[in-house]
């Protein structure tokens, strides 16, 4: 598992790669970076109120943080490198979330990555956008992610990796005043079930999140 920028530096420090290979790696890096930036803009746009006045599911109050992940990897090493890196980013930008929430989201992210890597294997580099709701202490935040994967087919650069993966992560504050409680609870409970929460964990988390909702909407 290698960061694209590190691969380029490695190639620059050796006389083995030809100028064409170095140029191909540079173009691959530029493509990945542009994809990451484009995905952030797409997430930002998806969180805005549209012309009809409709807000997105779990409308946000403000954008709080964003991160990019760009990696060259193989099919076998995706779980070894990409998932831990996304986990690291989630832990970095989410302050005080319960460990079972982070690990549960990681399982769902793994499924999302599997979807895009399988699509890339048959030549379909289709981005996948997902979002998750997280209790961050006494705040409710929204984590949006877009994944994208492209299979590398040029023999000259396949030695540096079989797939290029880009993941953009955006953290936003949820505007609870614009969400109906029943709709909020239904969607959040469904996410917890997908995260494989036990019934006890589910009830405890619903109790905590309901307290936060009550405080924010009663003021």
C-alpha cells in the first residue's frame, strides 16, 4: 500500500523508470487529486438546499472538516491499508465518538469500498457516495464519503499498484432543528442496525441520541 506522492518520489529517485513511466505516474497522481477535490465539491453541493427549498436528509448547519485519501494498492491489500487509514481519519476528525460506532461505520465503509473495487475490476470507475450520522459527545455530526477506484492496466506502471483508490471525507454539523424526530430516529436506528449493534447497544445509543435531540430542539 503506497501513497501516490510517495510512489512518485520513489520513481524520481531512481534511474530505472523511464520518463514515460514517471509522466504516467504524475498524470495518475493529478487525476486522483482532481477526483478528490471534485468529490469534495460534489458533497458540498449535495448538502445545500436546492432550488425547490428541499433540504438533504439530515440537513447540516456548517462544514467542519474534510480529508482526502489517495492510494495505489492491490486487491489483496485494500483491507490492510485503506480501511485502517479511513479509520485513522475518522478518529482524527470525530472527537469523542464511541468505539463501537466508529468500528460499525468501518464495516459499512468496507462494504462500500468492495463495491467500487469490484466495479473497477470490470472497467467501471463509478464513484459511490454515502453518509453516516455520528454522536460526537453532545453533538450530532454527519460524515459524507465518496469512494472511487480505477484499475491500472498499463503494464509499465502496474508494478506500482493494480488499483488507484480515492476517498474524500467531509464532516458537517447536523441541524437538528430541521429534522422531524421520528424521521431522525428511524434513519439513525437503521444505521445502527447496519453497523451490527446488539439490541442492548442499540437501546443505549438511541437513549443518548434522543437526549441530545431533546436539548437542541427544546431551546
